[in-house]
């Protein structure tokens, strides 16, 4: 995402264009402009400032037509703004047309000029092709419009001409008439179709940043949870991605798409949730997503589509920082495979997945190795990386060995539309430069057809997209270029004189290296992958976890994180923490100490599963800290399988046998089937209180005596009750009869037996 800001340092030409366009944006702040110019201007520019040729800012807002032919009238319009402190009087706006330029480098040099240069800048056309401005006060602006027939411009032959608009006038401090401001651009002139047209391939990227989290809903559809709903603004009418689709469908471009963007928008067409700080709220932009996706599906019908690996991984970061972290490269090939199926499923077109696109096309041997490891055989590079010492622009495709083709995009054309294209003046200058450079390529070798590729910034703004579209429409007449898709460009016969040597690592731009994901980022991803691998093996429905987290890890290595280190780190942390929160849903329940009396018993350990799916293939291992006192199935360690349904708990019971009294520390730990510990262990103490055989005999004897004594007392009481009943009955029947003789055997006494007395039981 930071490409537009940082590319400027890789090429002299974009840097100069940036300075030039920045100067026009300072029109509303003349004091700041003066401070900046005084601080950084080299001697040549300081001399120009001394002449007063930058007192007035000249903004050229339209050049129509952008590439005229015989019989046309060129209309120039714009605004002049007095940035000085004095009023300008008797001013004239003039048109200046220079001689035909002979090379691309000359165009590049002129595009870097900002002030008037006597002797270098052409004279004004004069005549009736001027606009008079009698008075222009300090800080005020005045619009102008000039129309000049092509035959009055002095265009001798096909080629690129310098076109300037200047304002001349006087001030109180400099009363003589002189140039106070000038704006330069270029006028490509090719009245007839070229014999050998340049084949031009323009990449049209549909890429965004990561918006989807690893979190999903608990429903069967696994409703996705978005980090934010910012993507809706890009998809809505007038948004960046809306512009890309609306404009691209009418242009001869090759669509280069990050499948993650498609998957994200597709998810938005249905129910989705958005994080709101404390929880989630329902997403409400289904209609916006559906409208955009429908438009894209129609736009790509019959067109060439290139799918980048899922989530557009940062190939350079992987090559320089990630390849030494185990497992970092393992996501590339699955990301490439997922790219093809995602695009085909959503857009109903079969994409090419044979291309890799490192940031800014900057490559070195390690980047090429990583790019091809994902299965790509074509790498989109750039000419400021693959530098050629040739007097012309060679064809883009070039073999570099091992079956790999470097498709080298043109650095100047690829960076033309960076920066702020919202001001009309900046947009017009960019369009004219692009057309001029493309014509210059054709005229370098007019009898030899070549193929060039333009790979713009990955995420053009809406104004940048509009400007790119305007430039491509300027080529629609096909007088010096003809469109070619990227697949065709990669297959063009290479130029035998073009460089095929991959640049060394020392030539990789330092500003790009500073933006790379750090090694710590890939270590974070490795930790997340390891936890995911341990987690998925216990799940009965692993896809419900593997898919969202696998995609999230792919997003963590996205190119879009460049220049956003804090946000990238937060995303990685959030993903890993959420995964760990899920793994903690399967855990051992804390257990209090228990007492074991006797030789054997069972020890229960509870495993809890709070997940919304079952878990299996877990093993619970219980370890005795003192096998002399307590054994588990005759050993110090016992293991039992664990299988628990969704939202349930299971009590796992271990057989234990005691050998001696005393406390025994116990440890319970879950393991996966391959022996990897899962979750945190729990510890508790079993207090063994063993009862010996002697003690058991004493206790048994005591119990027996109590039983005998109770029976004897019961018998005695029963006999006594019977005798009393008989006596009462005899007295009632014969009160005068002598009592019976004394029996031979006396009645049993109800008292306890005396010592040594035998008692029948």
C-alpha cells in the first residue's frame, strides 16, 4: 500500500515528476513553497528562481486532443496563479512548441524542469494564439483557454514535441516584460499509423488490504467476522475499486487479481459480522458487494485474468526474511492452488496462475527462487531492476534459465501515474508523458515490433485509475501501439540483446528492504501454524478451523502490510490469540486432593470440551509421583483415550492400587496421538491410607462379638417373657392346687454367662 509513496526513490524520472507535481500543489501556500525551494533547490533551480520565472504557477489542466493529427485543433486550458507578493500587470499567456525530441531520455530530462530557461525553451507562437491578462493581483488566479490549429504548431514530422504554456508580464520590482511562470508537457504527433506498432500490455490490478479475521460464527455456515467494514467504501459507487471495474471493463487491459479480495467480497454478499470493539455487529453492505461483484463478473467475460497467489504474499519479504524460518514457504503453493479455484468459482473464468509479482518488480536471485517455488514460471519484474545497456527499449519477455521467464515491465511507464492525480494539472501532465513515452518507444526502432509491459502500482487510487484510463483511451486510435494481454506478452520472442542476468542482492532497493515484514513476523506465523497443527488433529470437523486460520496466516504475509508494521503486528497477534482461546476450550478440570483408603480404587479426571464440535484422538496420561505407594494399572503411568462430544465433559477413570500409606503427587496431561502435549497439565495429591490384614481381623472380631452379644440378649429376653406368660395362666385356672414339683433342669438365667461358662448359640 505504500508503493506510491516510496517508489519515487527508485528512479530519477519519478522523483523529478514528483517534485514537479508537488510544486503545483503548493499554489495555495506560497510562503511554504518558498521555504521548501530555498532549502532544497540545487544551484540551477536557485538561479531560475532569481529570474522570477516561478512567480506565477501555470497549471495546464487539459490538452485536447491529447494526440492530435492533421486537421485537428489543439485546445489548451488551465489556470495561472500569482504566487508572488506583487501584482502582475500586462501579462500574456503564450503557447511554446519545441523541436521534435529524439529519445526517451530527452523526454525524461525535460519533464524534470520547473523554471523557464532562456535558450532552451522555445519561443512563443505569438500571433493570435495568446491570452491577455491586464492585471493579476498577488494570490489570485485566472483561467485561460487557447486553441491552435495543428498546422500552426510547426510539427514537421511524426514524433514527440515539447509543448509549453507560459505567462509573461511585469511587476513593480521588475518592470520589464519577462517570463514569470511556465508549464511544460509533451505533444505526441503520429498522423499516420506506424508500420510496426508496439505491443502494449497494461496490467489492471484488483488488490486490497486484509479485511477478514480468523474468527467465524458458530452457525453451520460459519459466518465470517470482518476486522472492519472499510472495504464497502472502496466497492461503493465512486470508490477506488468501483472505479477500477467501471473503467477497466472498457479498456484493453489484463486483469491481475488477488483472489482474497474476491473471496472477501463474495462473503460480504451474504450474512457477515463486523467487529465493533466489544463484540460483533451484523454487516450491512450486502447490496454494495453484490453490485460490485456482478459488475466484475460481466467485465471479465472473454478477457484474460491473472490470479496472484491467495492474499498476494510478499515474495521479497519471504525471500529476505522468511525463508530461513521453517514452514514459511509452505503456504505459497497452496495459496497458488487456492487462487485458481477461487477465481474460477466466483468469476466463472479460468485464470492464469503462472505469474508472480514481487513488489515494484524489484528482484534478486533469492526472490526469483521463492517466486518460482510456488509454481510460477513467469515473474513480473521491472526495467529499473533488469537494467539494459541498449539504445532502445527491448521486448519485455526474457528467459533467465530453468524454464523461468522474466516479464520486465517498463519502469518509466509503470510509475507515471503515481502521486496525487486529483488535480487536473497533475493528471494531464501524466497522460501526456505516458503517451509521449509510448510513442518514443515505437520511434526508437520503427521497423521492428517490440512488446512492452506496464505494471502500475498495486492499489491505484480512484484519481490514479481515472488518469490511467484517460491515457489508455489516448492510445485507442492504435496509430503507434496495439494491445496485447500479459499471457501473450510473456510468450513473445525475446530480444537476444536484452539482459537476462538476475540482479544481485546488493542492488535491491534499500527503501523497499526497509518496508519488508520482519523475521519476527514469520516466527509469529510459525507459532500460529504449529498451534493450528496441534489443534486440528483432535477435531472431528477440522475444516471449520483449518480453513479460516489458514487463510488468515496467508493474509499475514500479504504485500499490503508494507508501510503498516503496527497494523500487521496487531493482526498477527489477534489471529494467534483467538486460536489459543479456542484450544483452551478443551481442557482438564482442576481437581482437589483426594484420599484413597484400601488397596484399590479408581481416580477420576474430568476433561471438558466447550467447543461446538466434538474432539477425538486425544490421550489422557496420568502419572504417579511415587510408584512405591501408588500404581496405575501396575505402572507409574497410565493412558486412556478421550473422545468428547460438542459442549460436553468426560470423566476418565484410572484404576489405582495402593502399597503404602502417605501422600502421592499426581499429574494429568492431555496428549495428541502423536505424543504432543495438549493444553496445560493439572496436579493434585492422593492421600493413601492403606488398611493391613491384621487390622482387618481385629475389626472383624470386634464386629462378631457385638453380633453374638446382641443375639444372646435377644434370646434371654424371649424366654423370660414366655415363663411369665405360663405362670399367669396357671394361677388363673387352679388357684388351690399345689405348685408343680421343681424341674430337674433349672430355667436359664437372663444374666450374662459367668466366666468359663459355655453358651449355646
